[in-house]
C-alpha cells in the first residue's frame, strides 16, 4: 500500500509510531531514527511537524491527556453538582478519576494498552522533559484531592495523600499491565473488559480509602 503524502496523514503516522515505541521502549530509549523508520518518513518531516523531539513528545501526550482530563473534570463537575457538601458516593467520585483512563480506546484493546502504558510512564519516568506534559494535570491535581478530602473527613491531609498515592498505583498497574492478569489466571479474568476492570478497581480502592486511619507510632 503506498504511503500517503497528505501532511495530516504524515503527522498522524509519526504520532502513531512514536506512541507505540514510547510504550514499548520508553521515551529515553527511543531515538528519532527509530521513529522515522517506524513511521516511514524522513527526519525533515518530524522537524516540519513538531520542531524537535521534545515537541514530538509533547504532541504525543497532548493527543490523549487533554481529552482524558477534560472527561475527568466533566465527571467531577457532575459529582459536585449532585453532592454539594462533598459527602457520599465515593464510588462515583473514584470512577470519575479512574474511569477515563480505563476507557481510553476501548474499541481497540491493542491500542488501548499502548496508550495506557504511555500515560503510566509519566509517573514512572519523570524528568524535566516531562514538565510541559504535566500541565495537563494541574486542575485534576488540585480538584480531585480536595474532593476526596471532603468525602473522607475521618482522614487528615497526610493520610488522604498516601491513599491517593496508592490509588494511582492501582490505577496504573491495572491500566498498563492488566494483560498479566489474563496470563496468570489462564484467561479467567479479562482485563480488556474495561467496565469489569473498572468495577473491581473502584470497589477495591474505595474499601482502602474508607479504612480507619493508619496507626500512629
């Protein structure tokens, strides 16, 4: 099949190849040469569309983080309208946070796993090059912890932040490595079923969030 010469098609092809390679190898271990080979373009095309590798990195993440976090905030708005005092319906609040990442590209399980792994690398990789990407999370990082604190009045701020940390870990493990569960259970559990995975994740994490405060030494 001939490669399209349409500029928009070329841009999308570069993004697709970069997204896949970042998920497989990690950003630091992926070179522009590998990207251009996978996308079947020359280096000039990368510079034309993105300016630099850093510009390409930001474009890859912008592609998914913006829509995902807008969906999170939309669901949070609905939760706050239904619970103006911030109490009750913890499951609905947690689902607003974790649901959008588990539902990413659910029509294409292979692409979904790639995208979830890619997003998970934001937290595991870090580094200054990721700082521009993290701007997508500014409002999410401000509003969701505040909502959780209102919903968990029996916990102090430190306790809430520890539990959010564990919530993130469970979310990214489920999103990025759920296929291991299928292997370990011989197919008994199907992580590609995003709604079932979401239900189990929400029930599990809400039990932990509601638990009594940790023992003080």
